[in-house]
C-alpha cells in the first residue's frame, strides 16, 4: 500500500436565512480582535417558523465589511433614539461546533447550556427593515467549466447554453 501525500479536507457548510443580532467586536486577552454576531436562523414552515441561534465569528472579508456596516447602522439608530433595525441576511456558515457553558444569572443559574458556534463565511444578500440593501455579485464558474481559450468557435455555443448566466463583469461592461 502506498502512502498518499494528498491532504483531504471535508467542509460542512450551513446555508440559510436569519436575523443578525448582538453585533460586537471581541478583544481576547491573547490574540487579535475580531468581529462577532449572533444569527437567528429561520427554520421550518413559513406559517410556524422556529429560530436556531448561532454565535458566529465573522471570518469572510466581505462578511466582515458588511457586519461593520451593520454595527454602524445599529449605533446610528440608537444615537437617534430609534429602534434597532431588523437585519435579515442570506448566509453561509462553516466549522460548526457546540460549546457548553454554565448559566450564571436568572432563574436558571447553575444550569448547563449549549451554544452553537460557527464562522460566518459569506453573506449572499441583506435586507434592512424589509428593504434589500445588498446582494453579493455572482461568482464566475470554475475554469474547468469554461471552453478552452484556443477554440473561439465554441464560445458562442457556450454563451447560448448558459443563457442569462453571464459574468457580472460582462454585464457591467455592456451597460
């Protein structure tokens, strides 16, 4: 049996829709500061929705930029004496794990609780108070799915096959 030097890695991603809450910058005793938030993900039929809370460390660069904007929006609303906005997002999480903790306050003090923790990798779209304010640009297809560059006669067929699924850059340059 030969030894394989290929490293295999299996990703487990969670995609969904949920409300962003408890936006904060965390400064650990050791290590660099990072952004975090809770996502209350919607689950079940639309007529009887349940929520699953994920405590997320923001990892994706674009996700971090958006979460910082959310924090500024919330702070601005609080400063003006307005209610916090309802921020609904389409999201992708990774590296899910359960974290046990002991409650220290309230009627349930001393009980063990479970927190679902994950990394916020990507935000597909954002609605603030029901109004869509952001949509991520479409990702281009993998290079292996595109026709070879040395066969230009195949390009029109590929474009006809993909229909309106052209790249974002092509749409912007045509406008």
